[in-house]
């Protein structure tokens, strides 16, 4: 959860304080207390609970700027600050009631029968702790509801972004220009290099099969994403020859137990090839390197003056998907000679990263 629902907490606090105050007024009337006494008692209860609720809201907002709401440290400091404030508030409230005219309205009849006067302030503060627990339960409920709604909204946005990326890739694959290039390259290889033609056909079929079979997934294994990207690069290499050079340096252990958003790497490679000049004299170098928890995609800049229309998911789509999945953005560096994109490698296939 990125932020606390302050407005909802304030509304819930006011509603809870008012509800308890009305309940106190009704029970006081049922005990045949005077109307003025019932109103005074309910007014003090309303003010005390509302003040206590607002204090808890302020504490939570202040702590949430330093720690995540669901972290153990946040919960510990929140409990200490919340209950300490509740005890102090009710101690001062007790002092105010006892030494003002409110005493006649608030203090029950049996107070005079209590010989040990230390008992009453303790009971007063005990009431405060009970009310504070009630306030915290209300606040927790409101926050959990908002967290669930935020999670559902982000999940829907992620599914939309992922579906858009998959649709873009599928459109690329069945696009006449893509199919024409693929079949034309295959035809040329069959005539000149039959052995390479078979290899090209294997890469093409694997590429298409993986794209379609994994099209429904939001997250796929790093191994599958690398395989998809390798098939794509091998096909482009057979078309471009020595004008395209690439290398992939990934920890073998990470291939089996790390993950990436589906179709996040291949579009980066596609964009590099699409927007840069490829010649035998000045080849395009594409490097995919693992750096700790990140995957770095680098290429030398040889920007075309006229580029093809982009049909990939694009950096904006990929950036949005990473923000929703991890809360972090992709990292882009352009020093004029090299263009680099760094994307985070996910530790598991779950939704919370």
C-alpha cells in the first residue's frame, strides 16, 4: 500500500465517535439520568474518542513516511505511541473532569463509595485503553479494505498492461512485414544454406510457439524469456549476418529460479535492432548481462534517421508494468554512445515483489 487513506480514516473516526456518544446518551437516559447529564457525558465521550482517533491518524501518517504500514517495526512503534497517548489522554481527561463542574455529570454515583481514590483514575485510563483498541480495530479495517482495493486495481492495471504487451508482440508476429521477412529469409537460406535454413525454421517455430503458449502469463521464468529472446536474436543474426553481434551472460543458477514479466526482454532487443543502423562495417552490438538482481541490455548507438513504426510494447509499457509489480521503475541510461536499459529480475513468480 503506497499511502494511507487519511480521508477515510477521518470519516470513520468521526462516525465511530458519534455512534458511541449517541449510545452513551441513550444508556444514560435509560438510567433515568437528567438530559443535561446525558448530553454532558456523551459530549465528553465524543470529544475524547474523536481526539484519540485523530491522534492515531497523525501517528500512523507520521510512521508511514518512515516504514511500510505492514512492517513489524511500524506495528511496534504504532502500538507504543498509540497506547501511551491513550493513557496520557485519559489521565489528563480524568484530572479535567475531577477538578471542574463536569465531575457532577461524569463521575458515577458509586465513586464516593470507592475508598481508595487511586482506583478511579486507573479505571478511567482502562476505559481509554479499551476505546483505543476499538479505534485501532476500526482503522485497521479501513486500511485493509483500501489495501485490498488498491491491490485489485493494480492487478487489473497490470493485467491490462501485460495483455497489451502480449497483443503487440502477437501483432508483430502475424504482421505481413514480419512474416514476409521471415519467409524471405527462410527461402534464401533453403537455396544457399539448407543446414542453416533448418536451424532458422527451428528458431522461428520455437519463437512463435513460446509466444502463443505463454501469452496468458504475467510472469515467466528467466530461462523461458532468455530462450524466447535467443530465438529472436538468432533469426535476426541469420538475416543481418556480421552486421549484428550479440552476447548473453546470465548466471545459470538464476535461469532456473528467477523470473521476469512476460515479454519484457525481447521488445528491448527488437527496439535496438529496429532503431539502429546495422552494417558489416559498423555492426550493432547487443549485450545482455546480469548484474546482481538486474538484467542489463546494452547496445551501441547508430540511430537511423528514418525508423520503422514501432509495434513492440515499448519502454513506457514496460516501465508501467514494473512499477505495478515491484514499485520500482526500469533504469535507462543514454551517454550518446551506448544505450542501456536495466530491468529487475524477480525473485519469485508471485504477485508481490
